[in-house]
């Protein structure tokens, strides 16, 4: 099987949405729960297979803490690692030898991309965008807008020591 056939067969078997952008170039959409989707390039190069996935834009704040988290997380990842581009946007990238790409190997590395991008997404937002999340929360509350997709960040806006404590009118 050629690498093109391996890639196409694997993404088809996994039921992933993708676009073939020429020989050996695939733009794949990986589903998630926290990060609803992760866009990922699979590229067969002359000497290596490359996987590259956008995780999130450049953090607004706490850059050192974000980068420390990414470096520590790199030690636990399989086949990919975190990196930042010239703008500071965060990606997962990997380079494999062409002879090492198999259907099961590709399935495993795509799974690692989903696990990392989706699993680390809220943590990255909490560290690098806490002020923006708090402003968005306050804005939505002031307008009576839904907080459903911010619920995971409720702990950032609750007063310390008040987590999970609710009172009713008759308790006051």
C-alpha cells in the first residue's frame, strides 16, 4: 500500500472528515468534546511524514506559565509535541519516517493529537485567557446570555471559598 492509500484508508475507517489537497496532503478534522474540533494536516514529504494540528491562538496572558505547561506536557506525548509559531499560536507537530507510517500507527498518532488538543484545551484557556473568560462571563451575565459553553470555567469567576455553595431565599 502507498502512503496515500494508508492515509485515506485510515481516515475513512475512522469516519473522519477530510479533504485531499493533492498527492500526500490531507486536511483532516478531528472531533473533540472540549475543543469541538481540531484541524490537522497530514503531509507526506520527500523524507518524512508530517502531522500538524492547530491547538489555540497565542495566549493573552501568563505566557511563561503556558509555555511551562506545554514543555512539561511534551514529555508525556507520543509522536507529537507542542510548539509555537512566529505569532505565538500553539500547535502539535510530529515528524515520522516514511517507512514507519502504518494504519495502526496513524490511528495511534491521530488519537494522541485528539487526546492532547482536546484534553489540554481548557487548561490552556484557563492559564492563558483567564481575564478574557472573566470578562466574557460578566458580559453574558449582564445581558442574560447563556453561560452553557463557559460552565467549565465557572471556578474562575466564583469568589474564593464559595465554590458549589448556593443559597435560596428562605435560607437567608
